[in-house]
C-alpha cells in the first residue's frame, strides 16, 4: 500500500497540476511555433533560396523491388522545417529558464542583503558577550 500512498502524496502536492498546465501550454506554444515556421519563416526562406516551398523538397528514387512502377520519396524539406521548429522551441525554453534563474538569483541576493542589514545574529552577539566576559575575568 506504500506505493499508493506515495502516488496520493504526489498528486496532492500539485506537481501533477503543474505538469498538466505545462503540457497544455506547451502544446499551444508548439501550434504557434508550427504556424510561425510554416506560414512566415519557410515562405521567406523560399523567396531567398528561389525554391517554391522548402517543406516540399524531396529526393525521389526508384523502388529496387519494382523499378517500373513505384518511386520512393525522401522528404527532407519537412525534416528541415521540423529542425527549425525545434530550434525555436529550444531557444525559447532556454530564455525562460535563464530568466527564471536570473530572477531567483536576484531574489536570493536581496534576501542575503536584508539579512546582513538586520544586524548581527544571536550567535554573533553571544560570542561577543562571551569574549567580553572572558576579558573581564583576566
């Protein structure tokens, strides 16, 4: 029953909800990136390269089993488009993680500065008192 208890704890902590939100937002973001690449970036690249549609680039080779009828098409243009999608998504995730790390570092630095500005800790005060008392005893 320990496994089920751990599962209930996992669900109750909110990790599942955070993960679900991330999946939904990620799916929506992927759709936006797909549209950006297919509808804006690739047509611009097609204009620059002189190709009609980069996504339709393919190499056609005859089928070795039946050379008279069937052709095999290797669609590398679509693969290139998916690489562009991946690079945009990876760069965006990198920027988000970098931003979060920067904010976390600023927050921790501010916390440390506030702790330093608060004055000496109890341990430091007790150490000073001990040192003063030991000097008086001599």
